[in-house]
């Protein structure tokens, strides 16, 4: 720990996570663990219908129950907050429904009591009378439906590309994103072959095992919000806007999260619990049950139509994509999904003529937001299925067909942005090599047939976004990093500490990562979209470098040798005792060129690209349609990993999560009511569901713009899983599934249809 | 959940008398997993729960008597799984236990509760029916013996009266009979089954003398498939016979569709799994 | 709704304790509200995910489906129970070494279940591990690492036992 820092070599090492001991002893801090004196528990009464006017909310029976402190309705919220609508893209979501409900499960009233059992019992006694309105559930129907979810569109103003929607009426379209490059129609006419396919994905759920929880403490001059949020800075700014307060009266604190996956972004319970705490002047806690998570935020179901013109030697010359995103009743971040993912809809291929229309739709279903990939897994499902089907039709090897069309560095992507530091070709080749693609695959015998498939996808990072970090060097040479990145399991605490350790030359154990606390930690856009390693990593690097430079200057000032003097001696010499601090700061925002509204073109659409490929081997039981994934090979370009083990765990975890979305998970609805809102009825993968062989590889790569060559990886493992499995199934038994999830029954029905003996329901 | 009175009688008879006949708000509590789930969902709102935890010790015993395996109603499923007596007398039960729910549930759930809950997705009812088990009950006046096959009246419904408790299960030993239980899950490995098939075969050489076949999960109650049993009786279980048995089963069983699969699909699964279960039983040593 | 609370006495992580509990509380509520122990936590609420795992008389149970009142007279252990001799036990060390957790919410359940597995079966096969732990869910899907950690813990425990034997 000399003043002149020697590189510790911490970056790039697979060191164990810094919070390990706290997690294996059950002592890690979650909001879940927080109980405050005098605290009230809130339980929510939810809408039982998908769309309707609220005629009357009868709270008499609830209020009469012994132990009930207060019942709060949407009208009470309105009395406290003049415009109680929030949202990152549109100010469309009311804190509690008033006048109308727009989905079954929407919060309508809250009961507050010191005993949560009392609150729950009372919430069940609330009676709401509705006048039902026609509802719309399907995203394609929503384009033209007479049932309109919102009377008028209210863009939040944060995103310039939504401004044109201000005040629009009689529409469910929350964003119509378009990209135009070249002339697809002319290219289709010239093409030797034209292929067109339509794919579907289902609505699924994040299922963090720590359900949403928020505790708010009202204080003399403001409020403290303890919340399981991935976006503390957004929470502060949005609550400040709702209340008309300055930011400094709102303090948002976030300890560890028990999983997030994109669910815990923007405003979830925070606005509601804050207003309840202000109304009652008591601390209030709302902790959702697992069931209630199904009514909070989900992943978009989508319909994707994709059409390609191809030459007879296997070059894709033109591609047209139409995507309809089922956003549910409130936009949340859906319009971002529509645009940010929309522009990669043609896939990681070098295609001259591209035409994309991507629509965010309102429907009367629970809202959809970001889920580990921001729409990318839905798109890859379509474009890689389509790509495989074309290769098959042309009797070309699917990997070879991809090779011929791959987008390489130096070539423009559909937006016109020239690809850089994107190891698309390496990722594909490494996946193919691990799968031994050149060798034939055992086709199986009898009723068990084997097959394999490969798929590759890519994603841009969200841009332009800001991260700020502070490094506080103490007089004994240990230090703290004040960092707004939320560690929800991805290991950011460890990676960020590694960066500080590397730059200051202090052991990792001397670096404390201070968790998000908006009174202490500086601004960070959010922990989402695999942005933290790159954006916050840069800010942390800059803050640590700033502290190091200041330490050097101080060392010189007090006349010590930077080569030999320990840090503590520098402080002692300056302040006469162990005293003082050195504070380094770092701010990072990448450059960005906005996309043109009419053509979607931009010279600089993303700071970096994430690339992920998956190879799958499957066994299909031809008598039952059951699919067993025997091997899953996940290969990614994650730049140069800060911590290779954490990167591998992220890849594997993301792939297994996507395996659930591929084979089993689906929210079922009846008249808009989710009918499987529990883990008994909505099955996520367990130990017995994971393939015996899972391999993960981050290819040799460097992101020149990233800290130490690193870039994001949290979502990458999800990209290729679903289409790789579908292609493996086709390879095994000759049927192509176009909708997720691929249930045994779906495979069985496809097999029977192929035999000309479709399964009859009677 | 709302508060209730929790009582812990010392005998089953006392427990039965505490279960005031006809009052749905008074319910017995054995391992409690199903009761807790129903209370949490709000479908059960008891005024009084009668815990069976403290009843006679013999209710938790596994023993052999009169050529039968006797299982006390309060025997936990994990005790069953680990019992050398069960392994010796009815190994199919031990094999079926391994994939039954999960370790924690097996640690507290009891044989009596498992049978009396009458959820058709449970694993042991088809196995025990196929083995020819019966239950002995206790009520305030006395008790009776009910063949397990006739215990089930419908989805979550049994022939038990509200003040009648299962005391013991009697299972004819498996002996030389060959048995298998197969279940099919369609969403995750640990899911509730879409279908369960239990098969117990009396064999002579490579021919089947008598078969007892029970389907569960796909039907509202675990159901004997007599037509399929008939198709196997006295026959060598070759592909043709198995196909015939499968057809007979699919035609006879009152299969219902649900989130695990449509009725049409489950009928196909029944054909396939019935044949596989027979083959597995024939290939097994017991 | 406060009728019928009952005083229970039991052993909690080796210490004799008493508490007053309403009849409808489950074991998780008892541990959190009366003893400030948050390692067992309710997630799915249906006994499927294992986040609420605790040991009652040495048997793993789902705390969310276990009535607190029934803990009367039992021996309850939670993940907060210090390892014999203090510090971390073999399973906990192996979980850290193998990176067998991400968000950590399910980890206490996995730690307790893995410990029980190794108590019952000191040398489990991968198939044994998968079956025994199939009732614990990890949404971060750290399953491959957990399997490795259990294997490592088995080796660590054997080494410990061998050392203990030598000392005897």
C-alpha cells in the first residue's frame, strides 16, 4: 500500500465475491429484513376485472375490522397528489386506480394495519363495483381494436422520440418505431428466394425470489425510501416530481436485492408507499407476495413477422421486420424496448436493404417492461428461427449460411452505425467449435431422437446514460467506493471493488462498497441493460484515478517519496495524525447520436455491442413430445472480463433462465385474469431441469472503449437459447415450433400434424 | 390468515370427537402442508384446527402384521422412504417416494394426510390402490375399514365423514408381484404430474396372470383401469397387447384437461405411459 | 384478531427460548418477529422454493408452511446457527469457494439443505444432489455452481473427519 500504486493485478482475476460470508450466513441485508417502530403494513386490494369504470369502492367492512388503521383508495391518493401518474416513458400509471381499472390485478385500494394478517383480511373485505368495458388482450388486435386502454397518450417528456405522441387519442399504439435503409421492396423483387415467417413469444415473469418490497419512513423535512429497486436515482427524481419536492428531501436507500432481472426498475411500490407514509405520518411497509408479482411487471409477449430476400448462393439481400409488443395496461419502459430492441430486429447480419416497423401496444394485461434482454430474446427467437429455416430450405448448413451473412467489424449495422469491437464471428466460431459442428451428430434411435442447433444474437447498450462514482480514501489507506449500482446478484460490488483495488493498489479487502443511498452515493441512471460494468465501471475507474492523482500530488506536497512512503505516512505528514480524506470523483457518459425519426439512422447508436451464441443438443421423445436438453453451450463476447468467474455464472444463469422461458414458463390468462399466479402453477427451472452439460465461454476479446477492456454481460446468455433449442428439435424430429414455450404437447401436436394425423380434441 | 383455535388431543378417538360433525370450520391437521396452503389461499378459514401431532405413538409406526404392511396414519413420507420394512415389503412405495414433492414436504407430510387430502395429483394413492391397500378409520363411536380404491369420491372429496380419521393403512405385501409407478410432468421435473400410472403385476413366467392398473392426476380421482387390466390378463405383454391395453385405458378413463395438458394429449400420454409402466414393472425385480 | 396467543418454549440455535405466538403465525414470522432472524424468508409461500428452510428436531421443514405454535418443545436451527467451533462450516466455505450464489436470497435454504444431505449421505452422487435439492429454487440459476459446492463440501467434511480421527 505505497503511495505510488503498483497494479495489484486484481482486475481479471476470478476472486470470490466480497459479500460471500454475509450471504451464506443469512445475514446479508435486504429491505425484506427491515421493521421499524410504529410501522404499518399495507395490503393491496386489486381489480378483479380487466377493463372497467370504478363505480364505487366500499371500504366499510374493511374499515370496521378491529386493528385496521386506515383504508386508502385512489381518490384519497388524488387528494394528496395532484397528478398521481408515473412512468419512465409515459405518465400513464396511477398510484392507485381511480375512475378506471385497466387490468385484472391492478391496485385499487390499500388497507393499513400494524398486523399484516389484519390488513390482508380487511383488504379482502373491500367491495368494488365496476362498469365493465370491452377489453383487448392481443397485441395485433390492439392495433385496430375499438377497445382503447388509455383515453389520451401522455409521454413523460424524457424521450424525444415519444414527443410526437403527445395528446394522441383513440389509439393503443404507444410507439411506432421505424427504420428504413435501402429499398427492401425492390430487393425482394430481385431476390432469388423470398421467405416470410411469423413467430410468437409468450408473456412471462421475472420471478425474483425476493418479491417487491418498499418501506418508507416519513421525516421532518422529507422521506426515506428503503426499496428493492434497481434504479434508486430514478426513484428519487420521479417521487420528487410527483410530490413537487426538490431531490434533497427524498432519500432512497437500497441494500442487496434478492434478484431483479429488470423487474425492479423505475417506480413499482415506491410512489404508493411514500404517499401512504405521508398520509398516515407513520412508517409503512408493503411487501408483495409471490402471487402479487404476477400483477406488477412482466415480459412482453410479442408477434414478430420477418421476411427476407435471399440470393441462390445464400446471401441475404433484404429483410423486413414487423414487431408488435404486448405492453399491457401501462407503458413502463415498453417504448424503449420497442425502439432499442427494434433496431436490431434484422439480427447480426450484413443486409443492405432493411425495413423495420416496431409497435408498442397497450392491452388490458398486466404491464410489461424490461426482462433480461430488453426485447432481444424475443427478436432472436424470430430472426434465428427464420435464419435456420432459410438455410434448411436452401439445403445449406445453418452455420455456413450464417457465416456468409455475418456482420463484421467495420461494416454498418441497420442503423448505419459501423460495428466495432463486436466479436460476432469469433462467438459463432467458438460455439460451432465447442459443438464439434463439423462432425455428424448422433440422430438417436427408436423413440428417442437427437438433434442440435445453434443461434446467435446481439444487443446494443442503452444510450446515452450517466454514471457518477466517488472514491473516498481514508488516512490509513483503506477506502470506500460510493456507487449507485445495485448488486442484485450480478456481483457488481466485487467487480467495482476490483477496479478500485487495481487502480489504487490496495487489497480488495481494503475497499468497502457503499450501497446506493441517494443522500450519499452519487447519480447513476440505473442497474439495467448490462450497462453497469461499462458505464459505472468507467466512472469508478475515473474516480479511483482522480483519488490516485490527488494522492500523488499530496505525496509530493509533503515531500515524501511516492516509491517508498506508505499511504498512511502521507496523511500523517500532512495532518499530524491519522486524519483527513482524499476524495476522487468520476463521471461517465458515452457519446451518442440520436436516431433519425423517419429512418432510424444514427452514426453512433450504442457505446458497445453484446454478442451471445448458444448451441443446444436435445433428445426428443417421439411418443410424448418431451424435449430434454442434454447440452447447452453458451459463448459470449463480454470484452475482457473484470472477474471471469462472475462472467461465467452470469452467462450460465441467464441461459438457464431463458431455458425456462423456452420450455415451460407462460402466464396463462382467462378474460385477462392470470390463472397461474403462483410458483406451483407457473414453473421455473429447478435442479432437475437443467441440462447435464452446461458450458460457458467468454471469447478472447477487448472492448477498447470499456474499463480494462470490459463490457456488459448480464443479458447476453439469454439471446440464443430459445432458437437453438427449436432448431435442435427440428434437427431431431423435423418439426419447427414457431411459438414459445415449446411444451411437450406442442411438440407432440406438431409431430402428429406432420404425420398427417393431427391430434383431435373432443 | 385469520386466527383460530389450535387443539392437540392425545388420542385419535379424542381428535375425532373434537371434529364436531358437519362443521367445515373445524379441521384436522396432520403434517399441515396442505392445510397451510389452503389457509393461505383463503379457501380454508378454520375456527379450530385439531392437531394430530400428539396422538398415540403407534400412529407413527411402520410394522408388518398378518402378511401386511401396516402404516400408521402419522407416519411421515420421509419415514416411509427410509424404512427398511417398507423397502422389504413394498419396494415400489420407496421408489415412488423419491420424486414425491420435495424433501421438506416429505419430512412433515403424513401418510394419512396425503391419502385423505384427495388431490388426484398425489403419488401414493395410485400406488397403494394398485397394491390393494385399505384404510382403517376411527370415529367417536368406533371405526371401519375402507378399501382405498373406494375412498375417493371426487376432486378433493373422500368417503370419510368429517369426524372420521384415517388411523392406519394396510398394504398387502408386494411379494413376488412386480410393480412400477411412472409419472409424467409437462412443465418442470418437479411439477405436479399431468399423469400418474401405477402397475402391479402377478406374473407367471413371462406372462401376466393378473394386473392392477391405476391412473391418477389425469382423472379427478385415482381410477382403476379394469379394461386395461383385462387386456393384460393371461397375456404376454408384447407390443400388440400393450397397445390394446393402452387403447382400452384411454377409452375408459375419464381424462380431464388442465394446465398440464389437454385431455386429448393426456389420453395419448396414458397409452404411452401405461405400456412403459408395464415394461418397467416386468423388468424390475420387485 | 389477537385471540388465542400461546406461549411456547423451544431451543433456538442451541439456546432455550420462549415466545408468545398467535396461532396463525408460521415459523418464519416467529423467527423474524420475535428473534430478529431473517435468514429464513418467505418467497413462494408454498413450500416449493426453500427460501424459508429451517430445521425442526433435525429435520428440514418449510417454515412458511409450519405453524409456529407447533415449534413448542422442539429444537429449531436456522442458518444463523454458528458452525461448531465458530466461523463457517464446510458447506458455507464451499459455497463461497465455488461462487454458488448470486443474489443470495435462496442461499440460506440451500446451505441448510446441503448440510442435511451430507449428514444423511456423506458421499452423494450428482443425481443424489439434484434430487435432494430439487425442492429449492434459485432464480439466478446458480445450480451448476451449487452442485460443485456440495461436492466440494463433501470432500471438505471428509478431510475434517479424517483429521479429527487422527487427533483421537
